[in-house]
C-alpha cells in the first residue's frame, strides 16, 4: 500500500515545507512518495533532501491551490493519494495506522482525522520530545481546545497475545482493536459531512481519481476543493476515519502577516464560495448526496451570510462589497438546492432565502432584522449579559459626539493610575473646567477621582460606560479598547501604552500562549483605531514599529506622562507623605519587589498563576531591622498571592493604584522580566534582577529585545543566596554597575525630563479643543 503525499506550496511557505520534510522523515512507515507542487526550484540533489522516500517536484500554470494540486495528481504514482498542506504535519504513526487497515476498499474516502490547533509545529515537536507520549496532541485545538475523547484502543502485542489465548478473535476484530476507526456507509454515509468536505488529511484511491478524471477547480482561488471532493464522494460508498487524530492542521494565529487562504481579506469571498457550491451541486446526480450538500450549503448561508450582508450598527463588520452581484448568484444557486433541505431551515431564514430564490432582490430589512434578533437572542440566552453592549451597538453609537468629554481607562479599569492619570491631573490643573472627565472603574476599586470637579466615575461595561464610550470625543487608554469598539468619525484615541518593552510583543511573538488564538489579528485591528501612540524612548519607537506594525509618524516621542512624578522637584516630600499613608516607618528602607507574570503558568485564558520564589522569611530574618518589603505584582496575578504571616515586614501593595508612587518611596528594586525597571532607572537607585527561571523564560517563552547579560543596569541573580548577598552589599553593586547604569539611562530615559505630559497634551489636543 503505497501513498503519494500531495503538497501544494507557495514560495513564501518554504520554511514550513522544510519543517514538513523533517516531520515526514519521522513516519513509522516510509512506503510513500512526496509530490511537491511549487513554482520555484528545489535542489533535490542537496544532502538535506536525501530522504528514505522519493521526493518529486512539479510546477504548475497559474497561482491557485487547485492548479497546484492538479499538477501533483498527474505526477503521483502511489496507490493512495494523501493531501497534506505545507504548514501542517502528521503524527509519526499516521500513515502506519492507515496502512494497517486491511483491506481498505478502493471506493472508500479515508481520513487521517484532522486535529486543528494554533500551536506551531516547532512548539508541538518540542513538547513531544519533552514528554514522548504516544499520540500526544498539541494543547491548542478542537472545540474550545478540548482534547478528543474517543481514543483508539491501540493494544500492544503482549496484550493481544494474552487476549487470544482464551478467546477466538476474528482477524477483522483484531485489526479494529489495534487500529480503531469509524466507518460511515449505507444509511449513515453522509454523517460527518462537514469533515468529509475538508481535503487536508484525506486519503483517496488514485486509480479512482484517474478513472473518473477528477480534478480541482483551478479557477476558484479560495474554494477549489468542493468540486473534487463531492465527485470523490459520489464515486465512493464509505467514509472511514481513524479514531485518533493523526493529522495536525495548524491554524494561523497571525492572519495579518501569514494568513491562510481562508483568512485572506478578499472582497469577493462570498461570491467565490457560492460559485464553488453552484458548480458542485450542478454536477451531483446522486439524490442523497445532492440533499446532503444542499443541507451543508444552506446551513452556512443561514449561519454566516446575514452578518456579512447586514448594514449599519447591526453588523460589526459587513464584508460583502458587490451586494447585487452576490444576490444574483444566490438567486441562481438557490434554484438548485433541494426543497427538503430548504424546508429544514428556520422560518425567518427560510423566508429570506425564498425571497432571494424567487427574484434576485436584496432583502436588506429582513436581514438586518434577523441579525438583530440573533444578537438579542444571545443576550436572553445569557440571562441579560451583553445587553449594554447591544445598546452601544444599536443606539449609543448613533448619538451626537460630545466635543468636551474625555474618557479615561487605566489597566482595564483596575485603578486610577499610569499615564491616563497624569494626563487627567494636568488637564484639571492647566485647563480647569474645560472638559468633562469620565473615568472607567471596575466594581469595588477605591482611589478613583469620584467627587473631583467635572469628573464622574462609571462602571466598566455598564450603561453609562457604553454611553460615554460611544459619545466621548476623546479616549485616553493605556491598554487596548474592546475588540468591538467602534471608532466614530470625529473622535480621537490616545493610546498611552504602559511600558518600554523587554519581552517580545504581538507580531514579534511566535506562539501566543494562553491568549485568544487570533490575538494578533485583534490587536492589529484595534491599533488601527489609535490616533496616537505614546512612546518613552527611541528604542520603543523602533520596537513598536514592527511589534505593533504601527506607523512611526503616529507615535508621540514624548516620554511617559506617568514618569513626570519621578523628576518632580517635590518628589522627596511626596515620598514622605506616601510612606505615612501606607503606614511605613520613616526610618525604614524599602525593598520594592515587582515581579511579572509567566506566559506558561496559567489556569485558563487570561487567568494567571504565580508562585513566590523569593525567600521572604530569610529576608525578614537578615534585613528586617533596617528594611521592609513592598510587594507589587503584575495586575494579572494580583489576587493569587497570600502574604499573611510575615508581620510588619511585608506590605502587599499589589492593588495600589499608582506604582510610580511606590518607586518614589523605595530604596532598591528587585524585579525580573517586568518593564518596571525602565521607569525606575530614572531615580538612579539600585536595581536587582531575580531571574530564577532565566534560561526557560528567555528561550522557551517569548524571548527578549535586550541582551540581559549585557544591557541591564544591575546583576542577574538566580538564587536567594545571590539576592541576599547583593542586598547586603548594595554600595559595591552600585559601583560595579555605574557605567552600565549611565549607558542604560541615556538609551532609555533621555526623554524623561518631567514634562512628558505637557508634550502629549499639546500634541493630542488641538488648540480649539483647549479653548
């Protein structure tokens, strides 16, 4: 049983092709050939291409995937065709599992069982090497990233030997015990229809394809597979799928720079989809298959079409440009679908489709109505959750813009802090009474400027929040706005951001662990709504240009407004007041410990763990007479630490609203990979880096923009012994790192002169806004 692996490839996918080459070399069986359809030459005589299986390259006319696959079909010589894309990969047992199914009838459509994931090939392979568990799958995949439940039996030879001593087992049953699969034939032939229409991972008899002259649609750039697969299905009597996933389909988590075909921003996507359906349905003669494909296509029209066609505030992103053309296509296509399938569609949707079927007229009002009802239905299903957002979309975004209203948010409403606070204070002092100030707050947050002149505080995601988010002319936010935020004409958005980057960000990251798999796409769309991005130094400008893909001309080269307090002439007096407010004795020195979170240490998406590695008991024992420890964790992990039991030595100020005030009162900073040290260095005080997991954090997780061995203004300390030794000898540490500190300050803090807020306000607001 010889396989021909068919791989279409574009020149931009060469690096992925090389990873697939390595992956295929690990297959348990090497009885296959690899046919690569690629229009740039490969040096197959090179040593790297000397593989235990044959490799053939074919070129093709045109640029479509369909044309590439057709060329590969012509060159294939194996008994069975296997379709593997260049960015996907197979588990080592994939082909062996399929080959072990005996006999595999020629009129069977077989499937290696596709497992979708956002985890890149390199990450998955590394995890396999660390934990070599048979059939281990990537973490990110499946419905809500759940692991499949129906694992194969995969009995080993010893178990099978003991089983057959007492029980007579038919050869077919033994085969099933070793290589479990599901089989759809007869009455259930068209179950799992959606899976059958995905070409990747399919195993198809080559002679069948050749005898029936089956080809892919070379003219449809986005949907070339429907015509081929429906005809394969028409000439096969069964669908066989391995019970365990063996085909890993890598979904692209960077649709901006590395989009898959289905992530391309194509204005006529729906036209190409309907055209492919039309061609396929027109060619189907088998009544049951015709009905199954009608159901499949009508479900997708019902599920996805209306949001694409909706207009106004009903749609978050209408995607169809040529609506009349699409309606005409739909009119013609709907003449072909089965009446039975159309009758199974819900009443409102059936009403819309029947209207289009009768005549090619765009039922805009009916489509907007069904989209409204669906949105309202989701709110009812979730017991009212989302009603304020719905009001934002339906009503508030239609209200007049308030030209003198400013909306502020810091760290998702967690506190009154950071650069938005500095901008607010400056405007209140310099331009009193000119604006209405609206601060966003989470429930229970204290310290908000409630009661200040011309200022109100609104609950995040509440009614007033939605109203002001839609109507305020100015937004000043230090993180990201909601992904459903609508940037209205005439409004201005100031992204102050929240730190100089040390760790790789967004588009510089490979695997975005523990976040939304489409994080990069969402970030890109959100950042396009920013009018200005505040930067602290030229280093940040250079990083944000590629990490955020944000235009340099829209960056404010100002320094961070939040840092003005660190250069204020009264900073010592402020420090004494802050100490008094916190109840810290004036004669005590302060160690500020500000660690960050870990990308791979989390309970779920956005819910991070943190384990305190600093030996606080020892610090208290050796330094407690002179020092206290102020603990300030990242806001992701604020609620996951318990510091009770350390008496008056530890002050857990993780919820303190403004970390800059903690900088002012501290005498030394201990951090790790948090960007806090960039700001703290303005004070010219000692900085220690407690990096107990440095090797792991640097190489496995996100990496760094700086060389921490060379660029930092303080020592890298990997044990508690190192930390204590440095604290006991701070004068020597200061002397040893004086030159590095000076270089660091010049590089990162040259703009921090105490006047950043004024520069930001002058750039963001027009003169007419301030009058």
